């Protein structure tokens, strides 16, 4: 597989987006977050998305340069029409609204509809930690996941993320899908020609499957939890309700209505002395990390640890891109009349 430095992918991606009419600042924001996803090991939300985003722009389904609009508001809440802007741009703006409300009133909650794919939830929950706040972000999108015991696609992967500031430790960061696998990870497996582990997907008849092709041929992803998958289904419904129904986007089973977003910021100082809270967060993180590993396990990690380790490696060694994905990016560059060579030297 070809390997690239982060700045090479970022530069090429910005050039491609600008060539199809994306304002410079928006192109930079989108590529900053796509490349960050690759750096931390979440290739499913990285540059693999460039061809899809460009296609949506060319078809007019995503509108670069559009302006978000607050359609309903209170001191602590807002409902936002994203005007079908680029998801990373819209979700950054709406998280800023939630943070601003929390600055003034201790809590800010924002829902958003008419929005494109926003990428990785962590990018937005982490924004709150820069303001000594707890951040939350979740999304409802298109149906791709069957409920526990079912075979119809009713929910999307229903991702959610919590980020909590700490003291000497990095922020606690949880970023997960409520299905066994994010949809993008299935796409990455297909691009690499790999099979999926058992328990990730079912085929269109509801039978266990491991070939990503079965997922794209009418199958479905499964809720997390395996034999207790009703827990994953319950969490998916909570995300679907708050990010879909509450936002006005609608539940995932209704089809492609873009992404609905639920974002929240909580000011830590409204609940606890900030220094004490951070000290206790450090203690909790270290207690978990230093707990005794079970047989067969070398260590215990805290959510966010694997991503930080992978980022250190990829910043030094580069980012591997599956050959199929790279060919699709090059084809997109050609379509946008962008010469990749100057950005890859």
C-alpha cells in the first residue's frame, strides 16, 4: 500500500476541494479532520471520504459555502438548519454555539438537521475540553444496522463521543459506534480485500456473514453486544431519538435525510472545583490504566490511549492508504483537474 505524510494528503485534499468550489477555509477544516482521523487510526473516517464528498458536491447534494441558520433558540439550547453544508464545517460551528451557551449558562445543547457527513465524533466533543467543559456529540444518519434479533436496516451506526478534561493526563475520550463496526470500517475492509470478523454483519437473509460484499448487497451491520445486543440496540435508539427525531432530521429508518446531530457542552466549574475535578480525573485514569491485566492481556488501556499511540507512529512513519482507495482519490483529482504531483513530492 502507498504511504504518505500527513501534509501530503492534506495538501492534495485541499487542492481537490478548492477545485470543485469549496472555499479555502472550509477545505482546510475538512482536510484537517479527515487527515487527523487517519493519523489516529480511524481510516474509516479519513481520506477515504474524499471521493464521496466530492461526488456529493458535484451532484449539488452538499453545498460548500452555505450558511447555517438557527431556527429555534433559548439561552441554553438551539436548533440549527445546516443548509446542507460540509459536515465538518457545520458541526464545528454548531459545537461552538453549544460551548458559547455553556460559557454563559453552564450548559449548551444544540441539535442540527440538513447536514452532510460530519466525520469523527471526537473532533467535536474534544472542542469542549479546550474550554474546561465536558463535550458530547452523536449523529443519526441512514439505516445500516439491524436491531437485535432482526435483519432489517433500521438504525445507522449511531456513533457517540464523550470528552472530559483532565489535569496532567490527556482528556478522557470515548468515541464509539453503537454497532459492532462503523460503516466506514466495513468500507476499509472492502477496499483492502479483507474479510470481516464473525459477528460484524449479516447478509440480506439475516444469516451471519464475513464478506463486506454481503453488507453492500442488502445485508446489515449488527448492534454491539453479541448475545446481549439489545444493549447496543437500546443505545442506537437513544442516539436516533436525540440526534434524529429531536433534531427534526427524522429517524434513520426514514431513509437518507442527511445527518442529524446532537451536541452538548457542560461547564465543569458549574459542578465541581475545576482543579479538584481534574485531579480526580487523573487519579481515575491512572487507576484504570495501572490495574492488573487479565491472563493473555499485556496491559489495560483507557479509551483514547490507542489513538494517541497510533498517531505518534503515523506522524513518524506515514499513513498507509489502501491501493483501491488511493486510485479512487487519484481519479477524483483527475475529475477535479488537479495534478497530484506537486503535493506528493
